[in-house]
C-alpha cells in the first residue's frame, strides 16, 4: 500500500508479524499507517514488530498513531516491538515514550537489553 511519501509492507513469519514502514509519517499519512498496522496485527496476531528504520520524518500525529497501534496490540494480548530510525527514536525520546516501546524482540538470541 502506498501514499505520497509512505510505503507500508507486511512480512509474516512463524514467530513475528513485521510491519515495515518507509517514508514520512505525518498528518497526511498517520491514519493510513495506524489502520494498516492494526489490520495486519489483527489478521496475524503473533509478536508484532513495527520496523520503522526506513522512516525519515515523524511528527506528533505519527507518534500518536504508534501509541494507538500499541494499545490495539495490548488489547489482543500482544507486546509490540519497535525498530526505530534515529528520527523516530528522537521523537519517542522527546515525547517521553522510549520506556513503553521495546526495541528488541524478546525471543531473539542475544537480546539482553531490558524491555
């Protein structure tokens, strides 16, 4: 699925549902990002990972969408892992949200960082 400046893809494996995001997440694209990720997590409810390493820009509406995705996954009994780009990490830090998003899948080998 594509919109201007936003590319969304999903990869489903035996262990994870990975939603890959590339481009910009802003007022024009945040709702599409949120809806796509929530739909894919609901369709494939297994260890959701949001791969945001391809995100070049995110504003408050994008962070709000990410929080909504987390709440949706929580309601399904799932824990969301976010793989942020530097810009996303900076936005999460600025918003005071780095503590609520895991950055490494808990069942990956060598993952010894606290969640």
